[in-house]
């Protein structure tokens, strides 16, 4: 009754939020990088703990020792569900 629009995975979060905590399906999508990849990035910002922040197709990559504005090559050394950790390739 009264749930014509609801259904599985809809409701409060709509199509973007899914039905599981409103975080969308990002955790289930293929990631644009994998461990061992070497990619060129630009550091867009600095995180609270001092790591540089770059993005690949919207996916966040934290890079220790990088500064905002750096255009560098990084190697992905760790992959999490919502971000990656990279290191500067010397």
C-alpha cells in the first residue's frame, strides 16, 4: 500500500543512493586503477594529514610527499574500496 515507487534499492536514496546507506554503487563499480599501475596525475589538493590528492576518472588517489599543483607519475601501491594510495615514481 502506498509503495508504488519504492522497490528494492530505491526510496530515500533514489537511483543514485541505492538502498544501502545512500552511498551509491561506487564500491561495486570497476575502479579506474589497479595495484602496480603507473599513471600521470596532477595533485589537486592536500589532505588533512598532508598527502597530495589526485583523481583518476573521479577516483581519489592519495600520494605521500606530493604538493598541490605537482604533475607527477605515481605507482598505485594499495587499493581500497573508495580510494587508492600511490607513491611518486622517481
